[in-house]
C-alpha cells in the first residue's frame, strides 16, 4: 500500500482513490481533489458512505478542488468555505452557479467542450450531461497520465466520444456503473413483481452502459465509481440491494467477458492507489472484501450509527400554508401542460404546480383521478420534510434524495422534460 502523504509527496503522476466519487489526481506535481465530502451529511444523514471516505486530507498539499454538480454526496458547501484553495467547476449550468453564489462559494469556471489548460501542460475537457442540466464530468491529463472523472454523469456516447477523438485514450477512467434512483422501488404504479423485473433490467442496462463508455474512452484501467452511498436502513433492503457494489459489477464483467476484462474493471476502495511508472500503470491495492462480507460489514456500520431514518409520526399544523402561495419557484415554463403535485401522505390536500403557466394551486388528493392533464404526484412521507419544502428551506431535489416519498404518474410514462424541471427548476 501507499499512504496518502507518500502519494502527495511523490513525483509520480497517478490517482489516490478517496472513496465514492472522490479521488486525488496528481499531475505534473500538482494535486487536485474531486467531489470530496467532509462536513456534509447527504440528505440529512439519510444516506451514508460505506466504506467511509479517506479522512484527514492534508489540505495544504492540495492545489485545487473540483465539484462536479450540486448533489449532496458531491458538494459540501460547509467544507468549501473553510478551504483556502481554488474551487473549479465545469461551466454551462446557470442553476449550479446560482447555488454556489447563494452559498458564498468563490469558484473558477472551466468552459465545457474545449481543451482547457488549467496548469502548464495539464489539460481539462469538461463534458455536460446531454439533457438533465445538472451533471458534468471531465477528462484531466498531461502528456504522461490521464484520468476521466465520471462521478454520476450518465451522459450519452456522442458527448463522451469527443474525448477519445481529442486525447486518444484514458489511463484511468472512473466510470459510473450503479443504478441509484427512486424508480422503480418508489413508484406507486408498479406492483412488487414489476418492480423486481424493472430493477433487474435497469441494473444490467447500467452495467453494460459503463462497459460501453469505458471502451469509448479507450480506458486502460477502470474504477467502478460512485456507489459507496448507502441508504441508512438495512444493507439488504430493496433500495440498497438495487444499488450494486463495485464487487457485483466486477463479477458481472468477469462472467460476461472473462478474467482479462475482470482485471481491467477490478473494484478498488478508499486508500487504493494507481500511479504511472515507466509508462506502466502500477496499482497499490488489496482485496479487502467479497460480495457477502461487504454487505455484512455494511450492516455492522449501519448498526453503529443508530437509526436516523424513521418517518415522523406527527403531522405539523400546516393547513394554513395551503391557502397561501407556497414558496414554490418555477423558473421555466414549458410549452405543454403538466402538473407536478406535491403533498403529504396524511393530508387530503396537495400543492399543484402547472408547468405550462407556472401557476400554483391546491388540490384534493381524492380528486386526482378526475384530472385529465398529465400529472406527476410526489407523495412526501415525512411531515417535517414537507413543511421545510413549502417554507423554501430545502429544494425538491433534497426531498427526492431523501427517498421519503412515493410517486404516482398519470399516464405512467417517463417524461424527460418533467424530470428536468423537477431536478433544476423547482
């Protein structure tokens, strides 16, 4: 193994994996850290990192920090305000920059879709998600070594192929592979058997997506990336089992493509290192887990935290809030009508936001079946969370991240435009 201090003090280009979607890239004597979380508790501590991220980063040896996007397992505003190092983001996302400004974070913008020299001989190429307005990833490298930091930017192949055309290949590609979403487990329109089939389909789809994108990048070594996030209930709950571990993905690759590819996609964990030495990739890692021991140790860790993920039994007195104009800010109208309806599971009323004209009204939940226009009903199961949203204290993105909700759709169709509005405009 190689300690963090030894890595940061060496002259070798490489990566130190700090866990989840975070790593330190060392290039031309400079150390850049990506998506590190220190003080933030994602979604009110409803999600935790297992294994935990590497602790005690010697910040005086870090030359810059990259933040990929606003989600709370990638963005730690409390920590960022304590650091005296440059903060970098990929541009092209005004809502993200608004959040940074609101949080008082000074940042540097790297323009997307161009080869940008961040330091002498060190280049960054930013890639925006093709549709959702939230995610971004980037290539970073010099003439000796390169990485792709994919975080959870599941962008399309066309966007990613530009990197291969520009740079030829990537030494270490941190590729997202895990399906982590509220769908299908929290969709009311499906029964249990349908959820199971959908879950299996999507898990395989995202596995194959990761393999395909690693091949597009011509990646010599792949780090299965961004799935140390664990829902704080049970290590084998439906939500956690759907979030496959790096070891699950490694086995999938081995079973489908053989041992050669298994080594290329081998799982590594926080504290593991890959460096470029004499034009070869040298790896400092250890086989720490198998699939079942990983889940067992995850449960031990969750038990040590205590249960914070219980649904509140008390309903706040907030009926008066329904008769006022709630603190709902829809910044972008759409050219077609759709209702986004948000309510609490124990009240007969809900808030209806018309995306066509940005009007806000209240509706009776029992009357939803009579509404003829398309609708998405987000049924929040925690009273405090609902009230915090109506008071403007949390974004709807945080509600979605909490997983304390269910969704009903009519018709039961995925609408990318509505998803974009919920993610970026509400």
